[in-house]
C-alpha cells in the first residue's frame, strides 16, 4: 500500500480501515442522519470474546485492548510534546515483534465492558488528534524523533490503520474456523426478515416519481437499489444451488 502524502489521505485511510474492522466486530445501525454506523452490540458473545486463540494466545478482548493501547500511546506522546515534555518513545522499529507482546497485568484485569467502551473512545481521540496536527508537522522528516520513524505520519500509520489491518486479518482467520453466534442460521434469517420488513415500510407511500428519482445513494434511485437487491438474491440463490449440486 502506497504511503499517504497528504493529511486528507491519511485521515481517509484511518477512517476507512477502522470501519472495515468494525464490520467484523459489531452490528451496524442507523444514526440520526440515516447513515449506517457501528453499534455497540458485538457479533460475538462475552464468552467468545475472552477465549484465547484469536491471535496466538490473544483473545478478542486482548486484541481490542492492544489497539486502544497503541492509539493511546500515540496520543499521549503527541500531547506530551505539545506541553513541552519529553514523550515516551514508541519504539516502532520493533513493532512486528511487539504485535504479540504479553498483555500487561493491568490490562488483563480490565473487564470486557470497559474494553468495549474504550475501543471507540480511543479511536475517536486518536482521529481527533490527527485532525488537529498541521499538515507540515505530519510529513516533515525529523520533527518527531520520539516516534522512531522518519515522519509523524509514518508513526500514525503504524499506530492506526496498519494495526487495524493486523487485527482484522487475525479476526478474519479466527472467525472462519470459529462458529460463533454471528453464524447462527436462525439469527441470520431473523435479521433478513426484519430488515426486509423495514425496507418495505420505507417503500410505503413513495410515488412513481420518487421511485425513479436519482440521488438516494450516490446517483442511484430507489428502483436501482431494488434491482440491485434482487440481483443479490439471485446471485445467492444460484451460488447455493450450484454448491449443493457439486
């Protein structure tokens, strides 16, 4: 992946990769603006989230703790520098080795509820910190020696979206061999039925003109969205039928 060369590119990568990770972890809900965002309901049970084996001996709780810890290190280091203090070295040169470092005892004692609460909070704080940094400070070499990287943007890359990808890859592999409640057939069917009912309610009362008017999602109309939905149903049906015959 090419390195970001502007603040806007860096922010976009952080936001996009965190959202991808969230899709593996949480059910999405609509916010007050009608946009889909990650909710607070995990796709895994409490028991599943504390079982070792997601990344080495790490549990899902440990992985989330690790993500928040690295985001916190970055924020604390930058804020210390702003105050004129000497930041704690990040030691990012050995990050590949530290990915599987032992979870500190104080982290092990933390409850799952506390970890789930901190996960979105630490991300928002890290994102807000990056947004507050002048672009020159992000990409000028040598200004932030405490990070151990050439530029602050390089350190941010590792502490945010590269770490999100590391977590996503481990969770994806673990999820493929771990049949949790997110793969429960009855729950999935219940959700399909519920979502279809909500869709039908949203369609009620639409005029013929509104059905074909563009701009609902990008340039798509309601008709385009429904046609695409029907194609997905057909794609799934055809794939399942071929798979059963094979």
